[in-house]
């Protein structure tokens, strides 16, 4: 991957990827429990894009943020994992010390310049940089921003129900990364039906990975993009929409939302901006036979 952030254009809007982490060595058998076909790589070797697996045939995934600049606003879509987080059930992501804010600056953004933080859902690796640790207290990282997220996610993860969910790794996440922005009066919520936001954006319900996850559509100048959240974690799911990741909490809904998104963007000039895909994390979906194919930009 290049160190220089690549800038995409959607009408009069620019979109830049800020990658917090690149993670290799991810076992596909574990990542796609009960679904992984050991013959998949060999049977699809000629048609798969480069960069999806490492030299040991293990998955490569990323965690990051999309920086969206409109003529009026500077917007972040999801805020990755964060530093210093206390995550006893997810030690691999706990107490990180990563230069995320420096990378954000390389993309042309300082924390004070952010007007809106749009959150697709409230899992650990999407909300972490909402806050930072200052003198032992969690404070909003982007002090001038409005933080916007699905109401259903707040109701669920802000209650004890989340501690009994399939995704137990989100224990402590709400308290450290979401509650402080609510208490600071910086939060806004989107109802379960979704809807238009700031004219160019539309929150689209795509639940399943989490209880109230939403994808975010961007339209500008006759062009379109979709920030797909965790509808898909890896390009292999474009070829196999029936494969859920290990992190999908509501499995049947997750499959239905994945199929809905693929049908919506396939063979249309819609840039799909993913959260966890490797390489550029951006690309197009086309139809191939009775299924779909992924191509990176």
C-alpha cells in the first residue's frame, strides 16, 4: 500500500482513506466459520485480484476511516479502533499506540476541522477515535464535530443486552468511545428507518452484522458512492454473499443485507468504500454469471 493517501472524487466531493491498521495472518477458517471452502483459492486463483491474501494463504484485512470533504464540510465516516482502549475481551486491539492522528493530518485534516463524524454502527473498530484519553478521562477527539449514529445501536450497546450478545468483544466500548460524546452534547441519532442527512448523504438500514448497522450513500454531481460498513469484511464475500464473518451478530439479517447491497451496486458506476477490505479498500462490483465480482480501483 502507498504511504500517500489516494483521493477519490464523487461529483464535487473528495474521499480519502486513512488506514489505522493492516492485519495479515487472519485464518479464513476462523474468519468465515462454517463457510470456508479449502478449495476456494485454487478454484478461483485466476480470477481473484491481487492483495487479498498473504504468502501463507491467510486473509489480509484493514481497519480505517474515510475522510469526506464536501464544499461545506469535513466529515469522517467511522473512526477505527483508537489508542489506550481498555478491551479485556479483545486484547489484540487494546492499549494501542498508533499514529492515526498524524495520518489524518497527512490526509489534510486536523481534529478541530472535523464538522461531522458519521458512524455506521458502534462496534469497537468503528468508534475508537471518537475519544482520546486526557489526564485519565475520555474526551471527544473531534471537539467541534457532531457525532451521528443509528439510534438502535445506542439503545442496544448502551444497555446490558450488549454484554450478552454474540460480539462480546464490544464490552467497555460504549463507555469509553460513545458515552463521552453523548455526555458532551455532541451526539445526534438516526432513526431505524434511516434517511437523508446533509443533502448528499443517506443512511440506509443494513442490519445483521450489528443490530442497527447502516450503510451510507453519497450522491454528488450525478455520481454515487456507498460506504458499506461491515456488510462485507473481505472481497471473498462478494463472490460468496452467503458467507458471514465471525463478527456478524444476527446471521440471517447479515446475509440479507449483503445481498441487498450487492444487488444495489452491481454493474452501476457506484464506488464501494469498504471498511476492512485490503489494498485501496475501494472498488466496483460487477455481475459475473449468477454471482458477483470485485475489482479494486
